[in-house]
């Protein structure tokens, strides 16, 4: 299969062409404000199967459904609690996925056999235009090969999936860079399953305290119950092993400097570049600029696959605001191999 690259800046019809392919049951990678998504008609089980095949995604990992108008949610979910509606009213369109009881029209392939469904109204206008042109909602996981860091540029999608999907819509770099926040309303109390583009602080300012799922901060054993099936897989992982170093930036830089070996790679804040000049290092942004760190983290993890480093030390951001999402992605990339200094 030849993978087309559609560019809405150069071609006015790019979104219509993408929708045309999706209507034919094909799989198309689309930009969103968080990361690129690998989309297909959420109501067509045959199209959805192609997503799993292209990514090599485990069958038990459910997909998020993307919609173009908040009202579409009522066809896809039932028994929607008031607190979920409040969050949606305040934030959507946004990097915020809500897990609700699913309605009967959701194919089992999308929900991976669960009786719930994740729904998101993305902010990215190209994504919404494509969904609107389709007239049906789009199931879309991140458009990477399973296990690899999520793609934040069309190039990353091509690196992973060229020849396996019908098209990529090139919408430039994703402006947030980490995936959506996933919050579940299936149990009595709302539960954060994945930190992301909308922060825990923002959510709690609207609906009060939420439970924090254990899988965010620690490895889940095989016999433990997982609420977000995706959280049990090693994820975002470069080829080299990762060691995440948490603590105040000046301390973590010092620790890494003392422990790095000749062939170690380093992920550091801009301010500590001079510590690591003799190493294979990548900067993720200023220590105080979490949005910049979020934008760069996946690309930096990908870049190490083009080097020969055999272990990567990473300075971990603080866990406030968007930092919780960035540190979660680093910790997952390391298989929760982290230390605090
Ligand atoms: O920002 C995002 O959310 C991106 C863009 C493309 O929208 N999508 C994305 O999808 O990150 P994915 O499939 O890579 O991650 C979705 C996560 C997985 O960990 C999955 O297990 C979880 O959400 N999830 C999806 N549906 C669920 C459900 N019904 N119950 C619990 N967890 C669910
Ligand atoms: Mg993913």
C-alpha cells in the first residue's frame, strides 16, 4: 500500500480526501492537539480491525472515540453523570477523554470487550473538520507502532507506519505533545486513569477530588486489576533502557553527571546543557517551561533510537500541572525505573 501524505496548507481538499478514504473503510493518521491519531470509522468493525493490525496493538486495549460536536456523545454513551457533563461543558473541545458506559452501537473491537467507552472532542480544527466531513465518529489511538513513543509530527507517523496505512494528514507539530487526560466515570468516584493535556488541578477545580489510579505512578503486576488496559504495557520506550531521576533540577543534573557512563544518553533541561556536552544529550526545554517539555518529550525519546546509547538518564520534571503527564510518560518509558535524589 502506498501511504499518501495530505497537506491541508497546500491542498484545500486535504480534509475531504482524508474523509473519503475513511468512508471507504481505510485507516488515516490525523493531527490532533495532543499527538497524531490513527483513525478509522468507529462504527465499522472491519475498519477498526485495520487500526489494531497497522499498529500491532494488543486486542485487549480499547480505543478512544473522537467526535466533532459534544452532542454526538449521547449516541455513544449512556447514564452520563452530572460531574462528567460539568467537565465537558467547561473544557471541551480539549485534550480530555471521558470514560462512560457505552451504548449498544459501539463495536466490541473499539471497546475491547469492556462495557465502557472513551470519548473525546479534540480542539484541533483539522481533526474536527475531518470528523465532520465523515459524518461518523472516529476511533483513534496514537499513530505509533505499539510500544513506541507517540508521534507529534507527520514524519514520526511515516517512520512507523509507511506502507501500512492509506494516508497521513500533515498538520505540522502537535501543540501539546502529550496525550489527552483520561478520566473515568464508571465507578462511584471519578478516577484519573492517565494524566494529560488537561491537568489534575484544572479538573479538581471543577468537580472536586478525584481518585488517582495506581497505574499512573507504579508498575502494575500481571495479576492486578487494570482500569485502563493501556497502562499495563511498556510504552513510549526507546530501544535503550531509561533511568528517570526525580528531584530538584540541580540535584538530578549532579546525580546524572556522577553516574553517567561514556555511552549513556542524557535527557536534560536546557539550563544543564553545559554539564553534558561530552555525552549524547537532548534538551527538552527550560526547567521552568513544562509546556515546552511536553512538546519535546516524545520526539527526544524517538531521537535516541538513531544513536548507539545503551542507557538514557532523564531529568524528571516536577509533578505539578502538565508536569504530571510528562513525568508519567518518562516513567512509563523506563518501565518505572526511577529514583529520587
Ligand atoms: O490524546 C489522545 O488521547 C490521543 C489522540 C490521538 O486523541 N489518543 C490516544 O489513544 O492516546 P491511545 O489509544 O494511544 O491511548 C488511550 C488510552 C489507553 O491507555 C487505553 O487503554 C485507555 O486510554 N482507554 C481507552 N478506552 C478506555 C476504556 N473504555 N476504559 C479504560 N481505558 C480506556
Ligand atoms: Mg498510545
